[in-house]
């Protein structure tokens, strides 16, 4: 199930036996940035920057918008695949091919309908921009799909990220089916590593075990809604837990992160779930939250506009209605600051100049540019 929109005082719990940090001890001072509204959208989900400084914004009902931040104008990109809109499903992430400047290829993740309900999919297409502030997708090709579909419309995730080696990474949700996250014949509840054409990346940890297994980099994930690299080239991930137990994970090749076998949260019906500490063979999170923050996006900040934030995880929170900053030291992590935005916050990206861009969740969600005060 999805997180509830809780309105409570949140406490942070850390792994490895660390004590919970009362929220009043965290840095919750005034917003350390100026927030500039650029455009308003219908349920925006994700952001991608074009080389000409314009911005692609996905809207969950299936619209792909082209935003000119200079004029604050917005056009439409046609040719988007049909999406299964409902629950948490719809049009999700957008990412540029590493060689976009030469080939104009973009990638979209979305929920699609099929036998049994809906599942996640990733497609790529050529983007042709017009002179009227819009454009069109052509030669669309689906390169990856969830290995099963389900009713309910929950927990698709499917964030997209390219690596320095040109690999395409997908954070695959378990569409509220739980057990497939531990099933190696399923690509649900996994972090996936592919070539840009959708084939399994050579050298993946389970490459010799079968066609589906060859896609898998890590397993045991629930609803992984944010992935990003740190300056050392390590992959970090945030995911929603059940009733409590949202996680920040450092992703390792072949590692099992435990869902639904272990969690720091509970099932929504109140049933307990064994903690990570009961299973030393399972990789524990570097930080977790009880109650939840409902993490919806993640960057590891690499710029210098916010020098005190360099190397930190910056997480957008839905139920937290703000931005959560987590310091990372080696392979440890600790929440340092929670910044209220007064809205459920969804996607987040860092621009080449170090500015941070976010989108608010839901109808009327704004695209915001955050710069230092």
C-alpha cells in the first residue's frame, strides 16, 4: 500500500544500533534558499534538463511538457506512449541518452496496462523539437517491462539513471506484490542494470542464472523512488517502507536489501516484520525513518552553490511535505536537516550550475528552482 499523508512530528531512526534523534534536535531553521516558481503542472513527476537549458517535465496523466525557464512558457511533446493512469501509476521518469546531443534519444518510464492489471515499462524514442516551444517523439521502442502485472496501481517506481559506463539503471518497484522482490525469476523489487538498448549488462552479478536474473543488480526493494551517484561513483537509493521503515541504501552488487522478509516498519494491518538486525545476511539501510517521510526523489548534491550540502543526500518527501538533507560520511548516513515546503514534494534534479530543481506533487504542482539566499 502507499504511504498515508501523515501530519505528525517525525523522528529519525538510524541503523547499527544508533538512537533515534528527536525531530526538535534536527536543524529545521528557515528555508536556506530562494524558491522561484517556473511553471504549474498537472501532477508532475520528474524533470530532465536539455542541453539548451530547457526542461522536460513529466505529468502523471501522460503529458510530457517542455519548459522554457527564461520565459516561463510551456509547450507539449506529442507521441508519448499510452499510460495506465491510476493509483500511483502513469507517466513517471524521463532521462536523456548520454549521447543525446548527437542522437536526440530520450527515455521514459511509465505504467502500462496488460493482462492482470498494470506494470512498469521503459521506452526510448527520438525527440524532435519544433520552433513553437513543443516537439514530438518518434520511433518509440519499449526496451524493458516488469515481468508481471497486477491490479491496484501501486509501487511502480521506475526511476531512470545513466552511469559513467553508459549503463541504464532502473529502480523497479514490486507493484505491491511483496514476495517477487525476493524472487530471482522476477524483475520486480530490484535495481536493474541494462545497456542503453535494454539488454542485460555484461558482468551483472546474476548474469549466468537466466534471462531475468541477468538484469538484476540488487534485490529486496519495495518502492525505490530515488537513485543517484555520489562523487565516488557509488549508487545510493531511497525507497518507501510500509507503515514506517523508509530507507536510504548504499547499493552493492548482488546485495539483498530484505523486503518483505525484513523491514524497520510494520505491515499496514499492524503485523510486525522482523528487523534487519535479525538477518545479518541481508544488507541494512544506512538510515531509516519511523514514522515515514515518504521519499519520492533523491539527488546526491555535487555542486557548489550550496557548499555545505556537497556530498549530502537531498530527498524530497511526500508526507514530510518538504526536503530532507542527510549527511554521508564514508558508508554512514545521518539526517541533518528537514526543510518544510508546505507541499508534498515529488521529483528533484540538480542543474549543471548547482541549482536544485523540484516539483510539487499533485494537481497544480509547481516546478521550482532553488538557489541560495
